[in-house]
C-alpha cells in the first residue's frame, strides 16, 4: 500500500532525464532463426536468447524489426534498470543502452507493472508474473479491508450520521469528476 | 509527577480517539475512490479480460472551416482552435514535425480523443475523433495525469486534469495517513505485537525484494 501510494506523487509530478544512459557493444551475437517473422510470445522467447547473450534480464517490452536496416530494437526493463538492445543482424552486433533508475522510479515502475499494453507478450519475465500476483493480492486485500472497515464503522451507532455524510461527499466528488472525465 | 502522568494519559487518549476517527473518516470519504482505483487497477493488470479492452477505432474524419488561428505560439493557437471547434481535453503534441503551414495536435480525455490538423492557409480544420466506452474511460482515468515522468515535453494544460491529479494525490496522502494510523492502532494492542511484527516484516521484505533485490 505504501509503495503504491508514494509512487502516485512520483507518477503525477516527477520529471526524469531519460537521456543519461551508458552504452556498450557486444559482438558475435547469435541471432535466433526466423526472429524477424516471429510474433507475440514466440518472438519474445527468441529475443530473450539475444538479451541473455548481452547480459540483460527483465521484462521485454516489445520487438521492433526494421527490414530495410535489418535491425532489431528490444526494450527491456526491471526495477532499477531500463535498457534498449539494438541488434544489427548483418554485423551480428548489439548496442546496449542502459539507464539506472532511482528508487522512486523503481517503485513507480512496479506500480505500473505489468500494465495494459502489448497484452500478448506481457508477463514474459518470471518476476513480473510474481509481482502481478502480489499486486492483485494487494487489491483484493484492500477491497476486503475496506468492506470490513465499513462494517466496523456501521456498528458504531454514534458515528453513523457523520459517516454517511462523508460517504455521500465522497460519492458526490467522484461523480463530479466522472462527469468531467468519463461522459 | 502524578499530574504529569495523568496529563500524558489524557493526551494519549485524545490522540488515540482522533487517530481512530481520522482513520474511518478518511476511509469513508475515499471509499468509492479506493474501489474505483482498485477495480481499474485490476483491469490494467489483466488486459486480456473482456472489460479491459479499449475500443480505439476512429470515426470518419470531418472537416470544418474556421476563423484564422489566433496566438503567437503553437500552444496559444491550439487552445484557440480547441475553443473554436468546441473540443476539450489535454493537449499532446505528435512526435513528428507537422507539415509546413499546418498546426497538428492530439487532444484527449478519458472518454474521447481527437487528432486535429489545421491548414493555416486555408483556415480549415480536419478532426478525427475516437470515442471510448464508459468502462474504458474509467480505466483510463486511473492513469490520466496529463504528464509523463519520462517525457519532458508533456505538461498539464487542462483544468479538469489538474483537479483530478489533486484528487489522486489526496487519495494517496489519505491512504498513507490511514496506513500509518493503523500501525499505531495495532501497536497499542500489546497482545498482537509479535504476530504483527512478523506480518509487517514479511510485507516489507517482499516489497523490498522487488524494489532492491532485482537490480
């Protein structure tokens, strides 16, 4: 709960310079067969053979292939590190750009992980799948605690009037926002 | 000495009563916000669920003749166009440079998105509109802050977004107050301390594993 709440301030207000990265080149890369034609999870599994060779682990975002330049671009991330692996299939070299992220950015990364994009490939790293379970568990626990909290409040007869007024105020505020955002 | 002791007992009682009150007052006010963010958080975490799908098909583009764009900068001209076209939302600039003599921008809020292209010589605007479902709008609201921390060019320029961000910040701050207040309430229950410490340590350790342990 603390991690999710604290990272909200970072996600809403922070600005990060993403240009400050270090890069290195790895040669003699073995390109998996037919990577350029693979799609979805199969493509990610084959791209993983490349990221393993350059020593980068984490969740693969997507695989982009430029047929004209014969290059693959593979963004890969995990808490603390963001990397982009650019593979030249002709020269069999890979340039790895790596950026270390701050503590708060790592927590914000976890807040957004696994996320809604590229559903076919999301959760391709073991720890992303574990985190998804932990995040889901947190949500179910919050729902359970909030329902039991409402029950506990309702059993205090002297606080019912104030509580109902606060629930009403919360519902009214949320509906006002939803009118502006979702209608 | 006895006076001081009774005074500190009184203060402790007041603190405890207000901490408990604050806990359920905040909890009740933010209840529906918490349920909204919990529910949409699950949808974001499970993009394959049927409810998670966001319809993203654009309607056929329409054209409209408009008065000349007024303003010295692109943002002023874009805001002028938004007013004249009767649109609303948060401005997002396309990554590629616009064609000469045109003004191009995207405009979005959770329910709708627009791609606007204005021919400044002919004073003609072309608008492509994407309409989303209510569920999709709820889901997008979860992440709608008008600013991306890893994109320096983005900033909030719509009042509703700024107010929504304040609401999200308030919810986060309220949750932190409730969590730390509940730690205090737990700590006052002397018989539950050992089990509490164990559960607390387990929670912190599992979170720390992800924050620090996977670097």
